[in-house]
C-alpha cells in the first residue's frame, strides 16, 4: 500500500468479505483438513466496479466469504488476483514477486505459453514457491486474461519479467 501512496494513487483497502466480493467454498485436501482455507467459486464485481468508477484503486485482501456458511476463509492472494482479473476481463495481470521472473538455468525466461509452463512444472524446472504463482498465471490466461507477467518491483518499473500467454 505504501507504493500506491507514494505514487499519489487514491486507493481503498477491501477484502473478499466486503460486500461479499469473493465467494469461496472450503478447500478440501487429500492430506487432511486445512482449516478455514477457501477455494474461489465466484467474484462479485459491484464493489470493485464502484471503486474503479470513482477513480479509486481497490487493494484486495484475500480473506473471502464462505458462500455456504458465511464464515471468512483465507485464500491464496495470487488466486484472488487471477480470479478478479479474469472477471474484469483484464488484458494484463502482473504478479509481483521477489525474483525478476521465471528462472530457467538461472536466466529469466521472457515469454512462455501456459502449456510450456505446465511442462516445466512437471519436469521440476519450475519449483518451490514459484509453482503456485505460475499456476495462478496459467489460470488467469486460461480464463481470458491475454497475458500474465511475473516480475519483481524493478521489473514493474522496467516492464520486464516473464510473460505467460495461453497458446501452445
């Protein structure tokens, strides 16, 4: 939020619970109960659209609304970003990380397709904390976002990083 303030961008902190913006169901895992962890079912854009119409940038916390039990659930922030971008019909979604992009052999890959990214995950070339971020980028492009970019804060300023697109 500090970066938004420094740029003189009007912003409002909201969560997925506010105005029932993000609906989730309890996420089930074969390894056992994860507690109150949710899986996104839908995004209601009314609050987000109202903020954008007022030229206010929504900064969305991933705590979201349980569609069937009205409890709050934790959701992966990258999953929220992908779902909101897809519902908005965004052309581009930028995931900010602590690395300059997807690294293969210690080099940033400039662009990959969703299918190639999945293959690299299966082969172990993309691993660790980068896997959920890349999977969120894949989900975004498969839901209609033209390009998802993974980069660091310097890459946002330089418009660099790894672009993921839907094709083969």
